[in-house]
C-alpha cells in the first residue's frame, strides 16, 4: 500500500501508520501516533514563544490571554483530529473487534485529549520556569529582609517602638450552645480582658511574639508595631520562616538606637529599588496611590522609598515561582477532568448513532433545567438534595442501560440511557462521597467540636481523592466488562 505524504511527518511515522493500518486497525483509527506528533510540534513552538516572551518575572504578565490563545489552538487541533478520527470506525463497520479493543480505544482517546488539554498548561509552566531561572529563593529572602531592615534603619526616628498588649483570661466553660456563636470565633471582650478558650490559647501561643503568663488562667500577649513594609504573601512557601518578622527586626536592629552609615544604606535601597521596581506605572500605581495627607509612619516610609512598587515586583515574581505550589490538587484536576470528559464524549459518539448522541446532549440540557426548577421549588439549598437527585438519575439510567440485555429492538431511549449511565459511572463514587460528607457534616463539625478528620482517620481531601481514583478504575473496568457488551448489543439490534 502506498504511503500518504503528510506534511512535516517523518518517514518512520508514515511507515508506522501503514503498519498499524494493516495489523492493528483499532489503534490506527485513533490516529494517536500522528496526533501526538503534531501536539508535540505545537507544544515546542508554544514553549519557544513563551520562553522568549516571559523575560521579566517582576511584571504582572496577564496569563489569561496566553491561555485563551492556547485554548483556541487546542480546539482547532481537536477539530482536525476528529475529522480524521471519524473517517473510519472499526466498531460500526462490524470489523474484527477484539475483547480489549473498547478499553484500548478509550485509553487512546484519553491520551490524545490529555495532550490537547496539556497545551494550555505550557504558558504558566514556562512562566514559572523562567521566574525560577531569574530569581532564587535565597536571593528573594535576602532582598525582602534587606528592604525592611534598611527602611527601618533609615527612618528609625519616626518608628513607633512601643509594644501593644492584649490580656487574655482562659476559660474552659465558654457557652458554646448559642446559635449566634456558631459563626464567629470563640472569644469575647469583657471589660479590658479577652476571654478565650484553650484551643484559641494554644494557637496564640504558637504565633505570639512575646507572652507573659501571670497565672494558669491569665496571659498577657505583646506585639510590636509593623516593621514589614514588603509583605510576604506566599505563606505556603516552606522558607517563609526565614523572613524576619517585626519582633525579630525590633530585637536585632531597633531595641537600641543603631549607629548607621546613611550613605551606604541609601545606596543599598537604590540598588534594591532598581532591581525590583518596574517601569509599568499603570499597573503598579493603579489602586495604590500614596495618601500624601496621611501622617502614618508606614505611609510616609512607603511613599519616600516607593516601596509599594518594590512590593508588587517581588510579589509578582513569587506568584510565578510558586504558582503550582498553591491549591494542592487543583492543577492536576484542571488537567484530568476536561481530558477525561472529552474522552467520554468521544467514546459514546463512536459507539452510538449520531442522532442518539445529540439527543443525549439535549437530554442533559433538559435535565439541568428541570433539576434547577426542582431545587427552586423545594426551596432547599443544601447540597444533599442535589446530590440525592443525581443519585436518583443514575439509578434510572442504570436500569434503562441494563434493559438492553433483554431488548429485541434498538430504541433511542435505551441509547440515551446507556450514554448517560456510561458518563455518570466514573463520577458516582465522588457523588456518593460528597453525599456522605454533606449529610454527616453537621454531626461531625458542629457545634464547635470541629474534627479535622472523618471516621477512619481520613480527611475530606483523602476521601475525595480515593473516590476520584476509585471512579476512574471503576469506569475502566466497566468499559471492559460491561459497557462494550451493552454498546455492541444495542448497536446490533434492529431499529424500530
């Protein structure tokens, strides 16, 4: 068979394409070898463009525009892939369909959709890589400390040096039964004392700058003024404890009036300003104008040395460096779920009729509208109601899908039920877990006996992760042992 001459495709891939067509038509029809090759080329081009563009980590480069661009590229790539994917279907041609072919096809669909979705993560990943290239952790820590200390030493005469005090009485018998207390911290102000419980006391002792214990029930907490003009917002950074706190700056530099070389300090401040401030006045001054009428020491020092622009530059660099360290699990879920859902849709399109596929989408829209109206009618905002309705829907779709085994005719209702049964199955463990947590949350978390873990020593995030992985495994197993048979039986039935 003559090989097609595809643009920019090396000869070994064209030979592989010809070999797969002859020996593994199920794999060949997915066009995965060509799809991944073009995705790789596109990814290299996007990476190169982003690498050259993200040359200054201090600037607040809007990543949304880049992601919009890559989303359009991904959609265009998906359309081209589907054009070739839909040209030939071993399943609908009643070709040699082996027992593992359905599972293999789904996995191949998921790999391609994952590659297309992955293109959208290239800009933020390159931006993070470039920021880590330009600034090290130790460098940023040193500069933040130098800016705060240098500003304090230069403006020592206007700094407030007195520490404020807060006296707390510890009580283990705070009334926790009142409904009004359920939504605010367990502490009240009584005369000049703050009444607190033992849980809040332990938290404050861990964070206190200075504390005096007068007796087992009476504590006095002391706090210095704020000497951090460059604030450290990335609290999840493991090195954040290396940033000098206000108490540490006071004890080390301000407890006694320092003798300073003003010329050297001003030169160091100018050096830091040139390093971290950027010439982007619209971005860095918008909403941050200095109040010249204010006489507070912080405003005067920030205005004098233009520290807010330095703060913005450092914060922008840190935001890029540690973008993927925040919101654990959020990014891989943003990657996994769109790719997985697209693979589900492509699978049902390939294994059902075009008419049934679009009727399934219409049914989903109608169910969303009906469920919304039902929730309004029930006037029940709790999540358990919605989750219960979803479980009820799944049981209906399960019954309709399984009825295919005893049916003698192909019907659109059975096809729609089977499609929705298939789509919902991987998410059922997640729905059941959410229903369990939501229905037991009041008992486990209120009032005031907050538990960080659920029965069995597992946290909410642990349960959700187990449910997500369990749903993925369940979906793959049922593709192999149930859904491939149901789709084959339904498609082979004579139409009404």
